[in-house]
């Protein structure tokens, strides 16, 4: 059984989808939900689902990313995860941290990568006049949002869409895609999931 740790920063809707999917014959189980904000609403949601939780507030560390990551590693390593899922975790991790979990860390990003790495993806898709948008799950590498793509889901861009309406439709697909990719990944299959 693969041990899965999930890192969040906010409400944790993707985390909830991942935890809920890891039941029955699923080859993975959530062993920790870890947030960089002690007030993240997802921590209570995870605790309510019976998953151990921890928080390491990034704010006292200021620009000391190495110090923050050293503190983050304490609960993370104690949970002995086989796989780490970033699910709305809004901190950029250093190459040293990423190397430690190379090939075992996944992230979900709200665009059809390699288009629109970084922030404001929905507005950027609208501004470009794209006919479709979507989300991608990828392996985390030291280059932002540039690791091997393990899955994508597409949604049409509708007339009159705003960044908020597009984001809401993409989020529905995120909640389908991430669990599907995770299940395949923990079973040792890196064939991309296309929804």
C-alpha cells in the first residue's frame, strides 16, 4: 500500500477528492495532510475524514525558504510518504526539496500545460482567445510546472466566460483527473490519463 501525503494551502477541494478516492481496492492511502497555513480550511476537512494533519506556518520564515522547508520536512518525513501530492499548495519549493522526492511528487495545475505555467491561468487563456482550457497533473521538477505530464482534462471555453466561470468548470475536471492519475501512478503506471 502506497503512503500518500497531500500538501495544501487553502480549502483543499482537490485534497478531499484524493482522500475520498483512496478507499476500497485503491493501492494508496492518505497518511498526512500538511498545510503552510494553520488556518487552512482543508485541515479540518481532512481531520473530519480521519486523516492526520499538520501545519507549518510559512510566514515566520519570511524569505528563508530553506528554513521553512526544513520545518516542513519534520511532519512530512515522520509520515514516511511514498508519494506526495501538491493540491493547491501555494509555495514554490526549492530544487533541493524537490530532488529529495524526485519521481514521487505530483502537482495539479489549472491549464493545459505547457500553456500558462504559473498564476492567472484562466484569465490568460481567455485573453489569448483559446477555444478550450483545462487542467494537467504533472510530476514536480525543479522547473516550475514543467515536469512530465501524467494527465490532462479539457473543457470548452464558452462565450461570455469569465476567469471565475471557467475556473469553476475546470475545477470539476480537476476533481476527476487528479484521483484518476494518482490511482494509476501509485500502481506504477505513468501512462497519461486523458479526460
